[in-house]
C-alpha cells in the first residue's frame, strides 16, 4: 500500500542528521521564497511614489475609487488587491500542491507571479495596476503555502524548527534590498520608466532562477510515496542517506511511524472531529496575527509620514527598520527546536503588542526607529514559528489544501486590515492603529495559548495521527 510505503520513507527521513545536503535543500527552497518576499514587501516602499504619480486618483482607479474614501489617497486599494489575490491563491489553488506535487507547483507559482508583476509595472492606470497586482497575488498565495508544506516534508523532525528559521532568514534578507532599491530608485526616471517601475521589473529578472530550481530540487519523498511513486521516493531518500553516511558513518535505525489512513485527502476532513479544532484555531490565529504583521510592514513609510516625517526621510527610516528583517528568524534559530512552537508564538505576539505601543507613543526619530526595529524583530520571529507550526498540524495527504485554508484567512484579513489601517490612520492617527493591532494580537495569543497542541521534535505522522 502507498500509505505503508510513505510511512517507511518518513521513518528513514526523520533519522537523518543535519548534513550539508539537507541544509542545501532548505537554502534552495528559500531562494524561491526570496522572489515572493521581494514582490510582496515592496508594497509599502512603492506606494508613496505610485500615489505621487497619480495612480490612486479617482479617475485612475475607476470602479476601485470607491475604496478611496477609507484609505490614504487610494493606496489601500493596492494593498487590498494584493491580499485578495493572496486569499484566492491560498484558498482555491492550494489543492494543486496535493494533486500535482510540491516542486512543480512551487516553481510554477514563482513564474506566474513574476510574469504578472512585470506586466503590472507597465500599467498606467490604477485600475489595471490593481488588476495585475491581484493576478500576481494568486501566485504569491499559492507559493507560500507550497513552500511551507515542502519544507515540513523534507526536513527531519529534530531540526525542523531551525530549518524554517533559516528559510525565513534567507527570504527576509531581501526586504532590506527592496528598501534600499526603493530609496535610490523611486525618485528617478530611466528613459520613459519611473523609478518604482524599475524596482518591480528588477524582481521579475528571477525567472531563469525559478526554472533552474525546478530542475535541481527533488520532489517531496513523502508525497511521492503516498501517491504510489515509491521508486522515485526511494531515489530521493537514498541520495539523502548517502550524503549523510559520508558525514556521520552508520545511520540510526528508523523509528517506525503510523501510516496515514488514506493516500488522498479530502477538504471536508478539515472539519472532522480530528482536525476541526486545529483548523478553527489556526484560522482565527491567522486572522489576528496578520493585522500586526502586515499592518505594520506594508504601511511603514506611510505611518512615518503620519508622524510628520517627510517622504524622503520616511524611506530612509524605513530602510533602517527593514535592515532588522533577517535577524528575527536568526534569533529564533537559538530556540527553534528547544521551546514548544506555540510558546514561541505567544511570546513573540506579546512583544509585538508592546513594541507597537512604544512606536505609537514615541516622538523622537531614534525612538520611532528603535521601536520599529524591535517590532520587526518580534514579528519575523513570530512568522518563523507559526509557519513551522501550521505546516506540522496536518497530514501529508492534505497538507497543501489544509495550510492553504487556514492561511487564507490571514490573506483575507490583511486585505481588509489594509483598508482599516487607512481608516484608523486618517481618523485617529498612529495611536488608533496601535490599539487596533493590540486587540488582534490579544485574540491570537489567547487562541494559541488555549488550544495549540505540542509538536516539538515529533514526526509529522505522529502529530497528525
């Protein structure tokens, strides 16, 4: 049976040590994630320049101008379009990863959103800018779901947390690059191209790398075995074992794991007695956590401008804050496989709430930057822990669609949070946003603390059984 074969493959995989070959796989998958983070996190840095170009005027937005009354000069429509695309991609397209495999869907999603982003950069009305941002969001939403499932299935249980922390360190390292490119390019023109368009097009140059990743990355051996492709799964696991033997010599005997009950998952399983509590917990958690995470990250320059800082200085300050992005996951690597994932998430959320209050109440530039950096460190540490966590909670047969479903609620929440941030900023300023973020952090803390299961160092099959 394919389920028994998948259990044998999983047992052999979980006994592997943290070799260079294994870390290379983590790094390669993370390189794919860099392109998504480049495209998603440019939002906050490019919006002021887009607004100055008139792309968010009522005439340019067309039907989307209805969103203008509750945003900052229409910029929220851009955030809204992105996250609605992310929501649809996460919710509706994630089953493709369970049907077609992790590798092909992972690389296909990258190529799709790079193409859509390049087309978006050439648009001259806010309406079509947002339409193509939505289209790119479909790929963003799908890729991030697949990346989590891919990593969880390839990495042994004993260092899964560190692998996700390394993944987040690599992917977040592109955020300072986006901030720097925005700082030096958005106010310039290159022939007929405005600087913000050049920033977008630079990211689209990653298409050849995506094609290369599709050739060098292996498919998930867990998924292959579960789909009856045991010989291919055997080839992948044998290669990883051979690399490990060269480093450590004899490998430990595999510890048997319980086979999955079926080779194919069904969406309705998410609401079965076994998984309903996890599905509801992670859906509510995602609704709350993303308000703080993207509510700050996507609006940093605008929030700084609301504090009386000029557009030029706001980009400079944003650049300093952005430099902190890779260091949150680096800090998590110290405890990623020592402290329960749910505990890591709760601590990080508490820190995010405290630092957001400090950011809102600060008046001097160095205080604003300091609290912005601290908030970024805490939010990215939280991101590393929860991406590991939600990928662990569901079985291989339905991991793609399960992660896509619970994560899609964060995408939908972020879409409306962008509008809400615009509303609160215009109505109550940064302190009102701090209250808004604080309430959502509290909800996320309570739900994870009360219902989060323990997953530390356990095989995926044991967690999901």
